[in-house]
């Protein structure tokens, strides 16, 4: 570190961002959890679904940047009946521990409050300890877990939910992983 202060900001996604997010998920999850190309394919497929069904008011992807460089992301997808799914939460290894994940989560939760989301859920893997800590601090509770083969490995998948107490319906999309 050269002693200068890093400047970071949060913005909405734009052209090229989803492809880059899929790429970074593929690289980071391969390095840190030995998940390969099938995992990256899963991320890409979920992004195609997002683009095909995007609600311009509810559905969002937020990008964190440090000095203009990608530092992390988080997304929200409406799933109907007052539910929304948190997706693609990632902080680059070099930027972890700087409050970026906490800030991304706060922005997502604030958006959910304004949109009157009743419940936010997410699916994650039990090995993602740092992410799980962010979810717990935000008030999410573990509601389901199952161990099975995914992406060539025996993994424990977990569903975490946060009851927001909202009232408005978010459309007709179903709850997905």
C-alpha cells in the first residue's frame, strides 16, 4: 500500500458488467472452492433469466468500484408474492474487510424496504463463511439446508431468509435457486 486513500463508489450495472460478474464468479470460486466451469455456467444461466425477465423498478445489480476498478457486486431479483432473491453477492479478495460487502447489503436492503418486499431469500453454500457472516449481521436466518452433488462436488446448499414485513406484490415469478 502506498499510503493513499482508496476511493470507492457504488453504481448500477451497465453494458459488460454481467459478463464480468460471471467471469469473476468463475475465477474466484474456482480458486477458493475448486468449483469449475459448471458453476460459472450456472451463474451465466441465472443472468440470462434475469435479463429475460427484468423488472426495471424492482430488479437491480449494484457494482462496487475502488478507484474505478471492479470491487464487488450484489443483485436483487423479484420472485412474486412479495418475495425477492439476493443473487451474485461477491467482493473481490483484495477488497474484503473494507466494508464494501456491508455497504452493498445495506443498499439492497434499503431498496427492498422502499419496494415493500416482504421476504428476501438467497441460496448459498455452507463453505462461504465470510458471506454467511454478512447475511447473519443483516438479519437473515438459515431456513433450509441440503447436501447433494453440485458442480461435481458434494456440497451443502443453504437457504437464508429475511422477513422484511412488506406488503406489495412483486409480480408472478417463482422462487428459484
